[in-house]
C-alpha cells in the first residue's frame, strides 16, 4: 500500500516493492529514488536526512593504503631483476603505478583491502535509450566488479521504470536510482554529469562510501576489476590513443575553453568511461570540472569532448595516483586484442550511436 513515511525531516513516498530484497523510495525534495536492500533488521537509519552544508564542511571516510597481510598468506615472491612486464610502461614518471595483467597478485591485493570494510560508490548514467544497456552492465558487474567488497550502485536515469527490477545483487551490494531530467542532446548529458556526481557526493554519498567510481553504462565487464584499481585518484588510459604522441591526443586545443591543453603538455589521454578514487579527491575533480564547464557555457563554448576534455585538463594539472591500462576501458569496436592486452576486463559495447542518441 502506498503511503508517506517521515524519516528525520524528509518525507519518503514508498512507490512499490520490487521483490523480497529491494524497495523503491521517492525523495520528494531531492527527486531521488532509492532502491534499498531489505534485511531482517531493516531500519531507516541509513537514509540521509537531507543535503549537507556546503562542501568545505564535509567530512570524509578515511582510506588506507598500507598493505597489512595475513602472515599465512602464500604469495609468489617478487624478484627485482625479473620484471613481470617488459613490453609496457608500468610506472609513470611521477611514480604512479599503471595496472596491467601480471603486475599485481590478486590474493595479496584483496587481502590488503579486505580488512578495511570498504564501501565503493559506483555511479552510472542511463538516460533515454541508454537504459537498454543497464541489465548487461549490472549483471556483468556483479560477476567481476569489486567482488568481495561492498558496492552501492547509483543509477542516474530519467526512466526509473526501465531499471531492471530482477537483478540479483550479492551480499553487501545495493542499488539506488537517482531521477534526473531528460535532455534533448546527448552532449548535455555528458556536460551535466560532473555537476550531478558532485551534488550526489555532497548530499549523501560522502556519508556512505570510502571510494567512488564513475562508469559509463554502455559497457560490459569481462574480467576482474577489483581492489587493484583503488587509489586516491584513478584514471584509465584511452584504448585508441595510448600508442600516439601527445601532440595527436584529442585534447581541447582552443584557448577560449577552460579545458584547453597546449600541444607540449599532457602525459596520457584518459577516457571518461571510468574514473574514480577516494571521495574527497573525486569530489574535488568533479567540482572543478563543473565550475570550468559553467565558465565555458557562459561564453558560449563547448569543449570538443565535453566532460572528457575537462577531465583530461584536470589530470594534466593533478596527476592521477594510479592509472588503469587500456585493459580496463577497451573498445569492442577495435576488434581483436592488441598483443600487449593480455586480458580485456571492461569494454565499450558495439552499438548504433545514431540510434541510441537523442541527436547526431
């Protein structure tokens, strides 16, 4: 039966029960739907009471990067004179690791992070016809994404009714739906993403999670994307440009844009399909990019690749602390794997962009 519930100072409208494990709620003043897992001890304690004070007053969950391992754990010895990968760069000039297959021991990495009881917030935008990709995204994520860690998916969509209701989520995995307005241009969705993620972090995610990953929905997981990807500020190297010099990167070059990167600057070209890190660091990134996007809009400028251009500008100035190799953001349109790609973990699916986008 539909009814109003008063939780704190917020009225929540119970829309429906999806199944025995999940519920939809409508947050009247935030336009926010929550799909919450129900346990036998289900309470309303986890529901946020409203938007926080502005960002400078936020507190953040602490993240730890020291590896504390069970002494009984048996792992293969690392040998200084026998590098596991000699065909690719595995560390940047600023000493950030680049994660490739073979450069980490999954058992060691998982053991190092398991004791910290981490929650990974995961945002994904499924607006308009892009809702068709949600089922495959979520089902493959449940098999391969941060397995063994608590994950809270935040699905931003204008069509809450199109979110699959019968996805089986593992223990410690939650899914919330954040209702957003429909946009007439796919570019507008891209341009607004930084703002919406920033706002979500400020309103509630900062209370619930330690890390956040921002992913595209038209993607599929094929292999492990786990705790080896966690870091303060994480970016993925674009699968189409990693073999080119920076002068050929598709940076925004027009100086009229705040995303402009000069020809002689830049390290790698990063794809916006996946980026993340600690809540505080990603909040700073999204806030800065949103401010720059607004400056551009005020003078009638739109960066060549929308928020991806601003993401790359930010990462030129603020170096990521961990880089994910193209294994983590492959493109199925490239066909067969390149010889240096030993395993495709996460990839863009082939689609008719003209058909799924609202405009050319």
